[in-house]
C-alpha cells in the first residue's frame, strides 16, 4: 500500500514522547483519595482526599487536551498497544502467541519514525521491533523475572524512568548519541507496567495501586522536565494514555467499562490548549462518568484507541501507519480549520488506500462482484469525493471539507466492513447447515447404535451419492474460483457429509421412531410427550440464559430437588435418606450462583472447604468396611468391598496431602498478604503437594479395590488439594457440595431405573381413566429388559434423554457456579501466585485450567459409573449430550455480535466459543471417564462380571429390574 503524510505544512512537533501506564483506569487517575503513600501517618491532613496525579491534572487544566480513550476487546496489553501505536485492532488469535509475538507483521508509528527509543516490558517491546525496519527501534527491557506479582511493582516503573534519565545523561558525553537525539521525527516510548502488576496483585482500589499512580505521575513530570531542559526548543509533543483499564477484582480482558475506558492526556508542541467553559458543564461530560474528577469546566474529548496512532503520526510529522484505521481527533490539534482539513484529508486517503487494496483483491476472486454502494458508481467514487474535498479546501471552505472528509472516512471504514463481511450470508448458511447436520447425524447414530443395536442397514444408492457429490463439487468449484481460504472448504464439506449420512441412515430414524414412541396409544400420551418436549427445550433455553444470568441455576437446582417426588410417595419412602441427601445437595448448590462471581481472597472459607474434604476422607477411612458392606446388600452394586491395610494407608496418605495443602496454603496466603513475597520453601512444598496429590492415587493399583464408592472416594481426595491450593474463596465448598450432588444423582438415577423396571406395566386406555405418569418409563423399562436378554448393552430410551440433560446441566453448573467463565476477567490470579509468582501467561493459564477441569473429571467419573450401573454402552449418553449441547451452540452462533458496545461483542464471542468447545470437551470427558472408572466392575453374587458386551448386558438383564434395592 502507498503511504500518506501531511506534506503541505511543517510538522507540529519535532519529536514525540509516549507514556503508557499499563492497566491504568481513567477514574482512578483523576479521582481524589486520601494519601496512599507508605509515609501516611494517619493524620487528618494525610487523610484529606487529594488528586493522585497533580502533574497530569495540571496538563489537563492549563496545557493540553484530555479525554477518555475507549479500547476494544480483548482488553489485554498486546492488542491495546497495537491499537494505540499501530492504529489497528488486532485479531484475537494473537492470544495463541501469549500476546508477545506477531501472527503477522504490521506497520506502526515507531516504524514510521526516524528512530524510536523504547523502555519497558519484554512482553510488549519486541512486537514493535520485530518486522520493523532493522535498526530503527531500540528496545531496552528488564528480565521477565522482574514481573513478580509478589514483589513491589513500583520498581518496574522506576527502572524505566532511570533508564530514560541515563540515556540523556549519556548524551552529554557522547556526541554521536547527542546528534541522533536532536534529529527530528524521533519517538520515545515509556512502557510503565507497574500499575498493571500492582492492580493484579492488590486490586485497583488498594493503597498500593493508588500509590503507584503517584509514582507514575511524578516520573512523568521528571521526564517531561528532563526533555524540555535537554532540547530547550518547546517542540516536543507528549502523550499519556493506557492500553486498558482494570476491573475491581484486579483483572482485565473483557468489555466491562472499567477495562475499556483509559485516560488520554496530550500536551506540548502542536497540541490544542484546553477549552474552558465559563458557564455550566463543558462538552463531553454528558454521561456523568467524569463528574467527580473536578474537570467539569474543561471540555472532554473522547476517542477510540486506534485514533491515538493517527494523532501521534500527525504531531511528529510522520506518515500514517498503512494499516491504521484511526480517525484523526481534530479537537487535539492546534491550528486553523484549513490546517485541520488538510490533515484529515490525508487521513482519509490512508484509510481509503486499504479499501482500494481490499476491493481489488475481492474483485479478482469473486464470480460476480457487487461493489459497495457508498463508493460504487462514478458519482460516489473515491476519486470524485476526494476532488470535491480538495476543491472545498482551495475555495476556503475548510469546515465543509472537514465534514466531507469525516464522511469519506466513515464510508471507507464501512466499505472495508462491507468487504470483510462480503461472504457472511454464504458462510452463515454453510455453518448453520453444518451444525444442524451434525445434530441430526449424532441423533441418527445414537438411534442406530444404541436404540436399535445396529440392526438397520445403510440405504446408500448411486443416485443419492451422485446428488450429494454434485452439491459438494459445485460448492468446491465456487470456492476454488474465488480462491477461498482452506477453512471454507471444511465449512462446505461437513454439512454435505453429515446430511448424506443422515439420508443414508433414514431407515434407522423410521425404526427408531417406532422403538422410542411405540408406547404411545392414546391422546393423553401425545399431550404428555409434547409437554415433555417443550420442557426439555425450555431447560435448554434456560441454560442459554444462564450464560447471561447465573441465577437461572438457582431456580433449576431448586426445581431439581423436587424431581424424586414425581415417582410417587412409595418411591420417596423406600429411598428416604437418598432423596433427602439429593434435596439437600441441590439446595446447597442453588446458593453458589447467588454469591458474587467477583471474589476476594478469604482464607477462612478456603480452610473451611479443606476441613470438609478432610472430614469426608476421615469418615470414609473409619467406616469404609461398613459403607461398602451396606452398599453390597444388594447384588446389583458395583464391585467387591474388600479392603486391606495397604489400601487404607494410601487413603490416609491422600488425606494427609489434603491437610498439608491447607497448611501450605495458609502459609503462602499469610506471606503474600503481609507483602513479604512467596517463600521458596512454601512454593516448593505447594508444588510437591499438587503433583503428589495427582500421582498418589495410582498407588491404589498395588491393591485394587474395584468398588465404585471406593473409586469415587479416591477421586474426590485426589483433586481436593488442587481445590485448596488454587482457590481464593468459596470454591472448596463448591467442590464438596458438587461432588455430593453428583454422587446423590448417580445413586438416584439407578434407583429410579430399578424402581420403574419393577413396576407392573398398566396401559391407560383413554384419557378418562386415571393416567399413570410413569407409564412411558414403565413401558420402556420392559423394552430395556427385552433388549438386554439379546446379550448386548441395553437399548437407550426416551428416559435416557433426561440423564443426558442432567449431565449437560451439571456441565454448565461446573463452569458457572463459582464464577462467570464467559468473562475473561472472572479469572483471579491470586491463587496462581502461590505457585508461580512471576508473570508467565501459559504456565499460569495452565494452572487456572487445571482448577477448572477438576469438576469435569469428577463428573466424567460419575457418569461413567452411571453408564455401567444402567448397562448403557460406553459413550452412548455422551453422544446424546453432544447432540443436545449443540442446540445451545447454534443459539449462541446467532447471538454473536461484532458491533455495539465492546461488552456485548466480547461477551457474545466468549459465549459462542465456550459453547462450541463444550462439544469437543464432552468427547474428551468420555475418554477420561473410561480411564478413571476402568476396573470398576459389576458384582453378581460370587461371580464378577467382566465389562464385555455380552456379560455386561446379561448381568443387567438379570439384575437391573430388581425392586429390593436398598443402597
């Protein structure tokens, strides 16, 4: 692309200094607080609120122009810096490089400068140096180990200020350096990471964060005076801003306004002085957000973050970065209307150059290209509009030229948007067909393999193969001619493949309809089925809404607690203890989604959760024999109850690790809260406990006990230390309650199955007779037993859809009960500091993911055991969950926004990604389940049934219908 610069006038400034206070919230920068410095002696004067950044405040009031810079999601350091220095909003795929390296190289203000000196973090500086003109950018960085969240982060900013001072001090004795510094078009970049690190560790409302603002303000003042004294020409422009803000709980990433609103203060050569209003509140303060900053009389000029790149390029007399989409904010420029009109016209040409390149590329590939209406015909062409603007400027109509330039910039951006979304309808249609095809294919496969036991034949004919192949060839031909991305071929392939499979297996759908709905013999059955279908879809939609309102889970859990009552008073009396346990666990689980997702560290809650985990382990160890013996009171239970000394020693070791995890967590939390850093010994012991807790359970292989309760106890204790070391509040209590709820659910499902199978099947001949709400389950239970006698795993029935829906509900609950995973900001790094105090995005992220995965490992174990207890083929219920879950994914696909508030955009993208990954995730859980519950066997009298199809199915056929179940 061609480059554009303002060549009709002299550069407003000879050099530019950019200060970026990483993670600085605009409200904290300008509000007044009591003195947060360590020297505060608690006196009345010290506790009097005062501005924390008096120097920046003086720039706003009398020297320059200020406003709020609005960032885009993800509000992370890398995309934020790319936006304000390069002027482009980078694709979020850059997260795969840890926000450090460049997925693609891009142009920047630094690359357009004569020379750039930069100081700061190794996470930020290299990405502007790589890909730039060699030798043009100097990057002076501290080591990654300096980014220690447990140490005083002020030193990071002081390091930067000292390095800048040293550069100019060296210039006094180095003639070459002095000459280099005095050339025009130089840029100085100071990346100040201390605020971000302090905010993560102590929160943005803490004294540490507020004191860091004081340190930054003082440093900016010193560097400003240093540079002014060095040059003594008054031709330096200064820009102070931030890459992103920070939430109240010390994190960022999503589109919350606390994360997207950052300060922008510009002063120096070429910058407009403040516009002071003598009457009332000045322009820009209409939203009331800045009402407590004391700037009501000063005009506030808000910008988009990418606009800052255009502003800096103009002030320093540089060419606009060729990838920039920033619009030059004229309110910040000093000069007459003609000067501003000339600058804005160049800005428009730079943006339209990107449109020109994109349009040429699209034209060369499309079969029938339809141009963007706003710039399509000769009358509205780019050349015609630019000529009009030039004529307005030459005729002295600068204001008209500015209006037309702004209109042209907006048209250019809309045109690029048009070209970017040119294939949107086509792609959406393909993706939707793919999702629907996958859902239909999954359901067809489940019916064929697990309802009809694979008895139907595939009806694939030559005409049908030709038809589907022709569709695929036609799609591929269009994609090939248009030189489409390889991923488009996948979008086209999967719908055709899935629907061809569904069409070929249509016989299974026909027979499956008879098998699943054969019990329907009256209008009442039809009404009941429709009601259940709507209830099923309503719960799925409720799960969709739970992504926006966590309280939906509270209502669902309270409703679920009444579920056993639908099987009648006889069932409830027979299983009174189990029903009460289920109701109690559901009631407790309903509380967690009423608690705030934003948590602060609470050692008492961590230790209380640990105490409950230890209590469970100790009680099981003391009463293991009686617990297993009681559960073996029926022949239908899993595995033997044999125990021995070695097994009990290993269990005792697991309990000891839970206790040790509590001790080491208490020690690390105490040290970190006392600002003493993380002791090496505590860190080592913490890692040892975490690793040992996941390794010790494998020692049970020395003395295998294949009873399912023993296996679940081992799994519970294996992950307990992880949920102590890596939690900051009530998550340990959640883990305890969640495991109790899952355990109750598995037992309850089995008892419901056994109870319904033992009831006599009685048809209701007409709606006037008293209907039996259990009729469908009773009829299907008979079919189950009949299928079991054939020697295979039992066939699935409509009742199993309930089990899959419960599993999907628990899957969502595991995500949302302790936080809001749809918001990137819900991740707190406090717990990770106990193991990795130095910033490392991949390692710290891995620990956070480990913590998130623990509930799912427990879930997969429970569903795997339920699979075996009910005689269901491995993977059958998981496949149903995957099919049902993608109904939610399709919902979220159409909810995705890329316009509107950044909060809406970020949230909808997060929701869709999470829902999409759940399908893959469930497939992984099936594999985990098979590993975790391997060796858990059925016990039938004296004979242990091996998990072979014939034996397993026969065992279930003989025993699952018994009514004398007491476990």
